[in-house]
C-alpha cells in the first residue's frame, strides 16, 4: 500500500501514478521520495551543495531588493 506524491507539492497524494494535477510533473512513489531525501541527507557533499545553493539564492534575492 502506498501513494504517489508530487516532488513539488507534498499535499498532492494519489493512489495511481501520473501527472500532478497542479503542475503536471510526474508523480513519484511516496517511499521512493523519502528514500531520495534520506539519501540526500546522508550525503555530506550533497548537503553542502544544497546549502551553497540556498546561500546563493538568498544573496541573489538580497541584491535584487536593493
Ligand atoms: Zn505538483
């Protein structure tokens, strides 16, 4: 038993695979998604890359506000 969920919309949960009703993205199996998150979180390199991307996005947003 499982559900398919959208990578962008956590509130979208369907019992069948298919496109997301909100954005059209291919739904992924809930457990596969958690596995991916766990995989990313367990990789220090990936964590630092994600942190750097977040920092770059914040810096970019701050420059746009000026
Ligand atoms: Zn979506």
